[in-house]
C-alpha cells in the first residue's frame, strides 16, 4: 500500500474565515484557486503570500534590472515625478507635437500657395478669353460703360435732328413762354403782347445784324409759333417739365441708392463684411484651416479647372450681370441710339417732344431739381441704415477691428494650438503617425487595405498582452477577446473580465471562453487534466477504448493492494513510467543515492500522478532533476531527513512537480 501525505486543504473562503496561523514550513492548499501558502509559525493566513507556481513570484516582485530602464518599470524622483530618461521612447513631448504641427502648417501653406498659383494662372487665362465667355459670343461686340456714357453725352449735345426737332435753337425760352402765358390772360394780354413785340423786335434786330434776312425769317417764325402756342401750352409745358425734372432727380437718387459698385470710394458694397461676419469667418477659418489645406493641394487643380469651365459657361449672375443675354453689342447700341434720335413720341417718358419747354426753362427747373437732389443726396450721405444693401453701416468692421480680431487667432507660421482641435473630413495623402499613450477612434465601420494588422511593435521585453478586446454590457460591464498572455506565452480566448484592459488582461478575473470550429489541427493539445501525452496514446486506436478494455479486463475487482508495488533501488535512479502509483524503496548502506525527475519530453508522466520514495537504508536519499528547467515545489529541502523517511512526488504540470514529506535542507 502506497504511503501518501495530504496537506491541510479547504476553499479560499474557508481559509479566510478561519484565518489560522500555520506552523513553520506547514503548507495550506486552496482547492478552488489551486494556490497554496507556507506558514512561518507567526503570521496568520491572510498575511501569508499565496503561490500558484514558481513564476507567481514574478507577479509580486520587480526585477532590479527593470527599475528605471527604458520599457521597464519607472522610478520616481525626489519630486515624485517620473524622470524624462525613464519615459518610453514611443511617447512624444510637447516639442515633438509642436514640430509635427509646424510641419503640418508648412505643408498646408504650401498647398494653399500651390492652389493660389493654379487659380491665378487659370484666372489669367480666363481674363484673356474674348469668345464664348459667359454666353457672350464675342466680347469685342460689347459696348463699354464709357462708350455708352459718351453716346449719351453726344446725344445730349446734339441740337439738330433730335426727337423730330429740326433745330433746338428754335425752341422757346421759359421767359418767352411765360410772356405768352401772360398774353393768354385777359388782364395781361396787352402787356404780354407789348413784351412779346419788344422781344421779337430785339430778336429781329439781333438776327438781322448777325445773319441777315434769314435770321429775320426765323425770328418771325419763332414769334408766330410762340404767340400761337404760348397761351395754351406754356403753363402745361412748364408744369410737365418741373414734374419731369423732379422725377428725374428722384430716379437718379433711387438709382444711386441702389448702386453697389463704385459708391463713396467702395468698389463693391457686397464685398463689405459686417463685424459679426468677420468674427465668424475668422473662427470658421481657424477651425477649417487644416482640413481645407489638406484637401487644397490634391483638389485645387481639378476644382479650379472645373470651376473655370462652369464659370465660362455661366450666363446669369456673372460679374454683376444678371443675364448676359440681356447685354447689347456696340453695333446694337449704335443702331438703338440712331433709332432713338428719330423718335418724337413716348421718348424718355415724354408723350410728344413738340410739347417740350425751352432750354432756359429747363435750366431753371434743372437748377431747382439740382438743389432738391443735392438736399436729398446730403440726407442720403447722413443715412446709416439700409444704404447700398447695408443694413447698418455702424456694424461694418474697420481695418483696425479686423486686425485686432486676426491678432487673437493662430498665425499660419508656427501656430500653437491648445484644447481640442476639431475638423470635418480629413484626407491624408501621406503617412499618419500618432504618438501618445492612448488613441481612441469612434467609428461605426473600420476598413483597411492591409492584409495583416501589426500589434505590439517595440514589445521587445514581452511585457504586454497582444490581441483583440471587445466590451459589452448584459447587466454587467465586461470584456471578451482573443489575446496572447505575456505571462505564459499562450493565446487565450477569454470572457468575463470586468477590469478595463490596458497593457495586460486580468485573465484570473474571467475565464476561458467557448470556441466553436468546424475542424481543428494542432501539433499538441491539453484538454482539462488530460495531457498531450495521454491524448497521443489515442493514436492508432481503431475502435471504442471502453469496448477494448471490457474485452481484456478481469471480472474480479482489483484491490488497492494490486495497484501498487515496491521497486528496490541501491544506486542513482531516474524515474520511469512504470513507477507511477508505486513506491521506490532505496536500500543503500552508505553511499548517498539521488532519485531524479526526468523531463516530460523524455518520460511523459500524466499530470496528477504520484510516486512515493522510501529511504530504507542508512545512506541519505536526495530528490534531483535531470534538467534545470524542471520546477520542483518543496520545503524545506530535497534531502530525506533520516533513515525510514518517506516523501511523495506529485506531477503538477508539464515539467512541474510537488515534493512533500519528511525532508530537510
């Protein structure tokens, strides 16, 4: 019958509740966590450090070589801060970030300059176009504003053949018309007649002196025409002229108020910006500068070309022209003026030009209208609301205001940003390098053209876990994923981890998850407590194992006595598979004997098997191992204390054993 030693055991909760003081060297085992603690004779259970395997010591202690080393464990200086020399090289300082931003801004400025150059070249080419521009077949046919103004001026200076008037010098003056009007009245007929006669005589004398009999004839004709028309038409013409003059002045003022170009020294009032517009534009420009700059270089040329093409084909709202189809060519304008000069009815709002007042009357009316217009213009100059499309001129931004607002914004060259930098869509044509401890990407879909995703670059010391982690909340916020555990170099499909994984996953907090596959190929496997060696025993099995055992097993129940045997050794010996479950009896009189544990690759003992060793002889027995990689848990040593001492060897893992019994150092 094999002799076995069992340690004190219980669940973690039972040990914590009892919290006993273990004797020096006494072992206490937690059956649910598979951890054990070794007593020192004074400390209670809760004050003893737990062990699971020999590597667990590394989880509680830091190697001295890693303290203060790059990629190791940082120490704190006298100010309780981490020295810069101990920061990982992957971290970037503010200076690095400033340099990166400066480079980005330089690239942005280069892109803007490049885009500006393209736009300038395209606009220069556009400026030289003269055909097929904005729906105009040939710009040479257009009449300029100066041409039109000169045509109107020339028209205004004409005195013969104008609106059916043979010679405007033949028109009656206002004074002459007023005299004829007085003649129309019974009380002033005589005075008007005398006055008209005097004027006619004076005119006749001047005409005879200046031009002879031809002037006399014209004076007679003028006098006759004036006497015939003055009485009935003078008042009507005067009133009409006054109304027309006032209407002209009002119209001129209305046109002036509606002007948006070349007004009060302003080239184009629509180009003026309100202070609020400037502030918004500056803010928008600061927020969008990086995005626009990044997009400008790649899209500027195509955008400019497309915009220019669209611009050339535009025929409405072009350069302040509502519709280019409404433009008149020079020939059209000349013909229109020529046709216009022959008109005598419905001209400039005049039903019949023969009803016009004299030049002197018109001059007097013009003087009155000018005074009215000047007064209206003076009042207009004092207006500050609804002027040339400007709601309130007080809201216009002065240059100093714009400069002050711009001074508060980051410059193009070497800007410094604080806080969060927001942008819309960003397209990068080069590489993107993000330096920092945490990079967060909030996205509904993640797409990459790379065939492989590279994780853990620079993990030369194998200090972090590698893999993929996902989170969900089914009432408990937790994590699941697939990661390689740096502590044992094994890939693990895990679940139920509530701690937020950073560089490592708290595998002890969760458990291994279930994996469903169609087929699985592996060079080795361990399933539960069944080792790879035991699984390999199935190689070559062609029928049900139980059926084969049933056909070979004895019908007589085996007793404990038949399951163990004694194997006597007198010299050094390495354990063999036949020793499992049996007792090795060492009977050497004087020469010490070593019983050695072999590597699993040489002798694949199943995990959980045990072998008892009994020192029968006087020579001391020592438990040894054939390779330094074999781990043995024992206390206080590996030597048998005295003759008749017994020890038990239990296989804990592939190359891990527990040796317990009557041992000494």
